C-alpha cells in the first residue's frame, strides 16, 4: 500500500473531492428546495421567499394530494407500468442477450440480428407511424400502449450481450462437458453471476418507465389513464381552472400552485429514491463473481 504520496497527488485528490462535492450539491439543492417549498405557506412560496427551509410550515399540500383521486390513480398507473414494463424489458433483454452472446458457430445468424438491433437504434419509424399502429391495434387508453412500444430495450440488450461475452469460456465449456443445455446454462450459470449487469438494466428500465411522460400525452385520451409524470407535466405546464369544482377552489385558496406542484414532485421522486439504494450497491461491489479458479 502506498502511504507517501506526492504533493501534486494530494492536491489532485483534494481538487477531485471538492469537484465531487459541488456536483453533489447541484443534485441535492434543487430537491431540497422543492421539499422546502412543498411544506411552506402559499404566500411565502408565491413570493419566492423560500430557499432551503420551509416558511409557515404546513402539510396542506400533501393532504390535498392524498385527497386527489386523479393523482392517486396516476400514481398507481405508473406503478403498474413500472412493474409490467420493467418485467417485460428484463425478460426480453435476457432471452435476447444470451443467444446473441454465443459464437457464430453456435448461433449462425447472430450478426444479422445484431445489425438489425443496431439499425433500430439509429433509425426509427417516427411518432406518426407509431401513433397509427397503436390506433389500429386499439391500444389507446391502455397500459399496453405505454409498455409494448419499448418492450425490447436495445441498449440494455447490447449491455447484457457484452457482459455475457465477458464470462470466461472455461466456465461455459465446463458446463457443456457436464451436459448442460442452453436453458440450464442461462438460468443456472449466466444469470446468477450477472447480478451487476442485471441490476443495471433493471434500474435503467425502472427509471425510464417511471420518468416517461410523452407517450402518455399521445396515447392516453383521458386524465384517468395518465401515468404520474404525464399528470404532473400537465399540472406544471398549465392549470385548467375550468375543470375544478367548488371544493378544489376552497383548497386552492389555502395553497399556491408552487406548493402543490412541489409536493407532487416530491411524491413522484420518492419511489425511485427508495428503490435506487438497493440496486446501486451492485454497481459498487459487483463486476463478476470469480467462478473459475485457474
């Protein structure tokens, strides 16, 4: 272990630490400010007097959220989308990556499929053909309109293919010698030692589905079918005062748009912040388990 570092090395380390702290602050400060606004009185929030601590502390915005059936319904639409879409993404990525990671002798048309996947990453049909396709299939206002267009995550498949190819050939040959078939190799050998890669593609899929809002604007015709991010986008962009009733008018008299929207943004990011630490540890500790000792 090196204990005597040069002055330039220590200076570079201090500079790196300061830089990372600044990056950390740029990520945390907006979230912290949003949380402070969500707990503040409407007059302070509307006047822009809230910085990093709530002023006129109250929880009216969160009470309003829990009493808003459209918001709660949109929340569960997003949860259903993440579970269904994430599961489909994971299953298809694994089932595609394994054969594509084999040699051309084992899978003759491997290169053709790979070029086809890369082509779809570079060139897409566009929004209009996708809109016509979803309309022809009758998937408007359906959760499948949010899940099926991105069912095959090509980028995740390529990541997983590269990881599977890095698994030692000795391990694969040992499995073949013991008589293991493709399904046994996939579920008993490849998947158990690919936890870091699988955690990575799962996180990509979960965050992608949770944050997506544009497809909800296109394929969902009524607010009851909006995923959460689409609903929040509509709130942030515009406030439809014509659709609110007398009860909502009374509640809005106790709130401002800033506090209500801030509270909804906080509620929207909590699930991701809850899930992320459990997956993030695989990024730190996992590269690949040492299954082969030579």
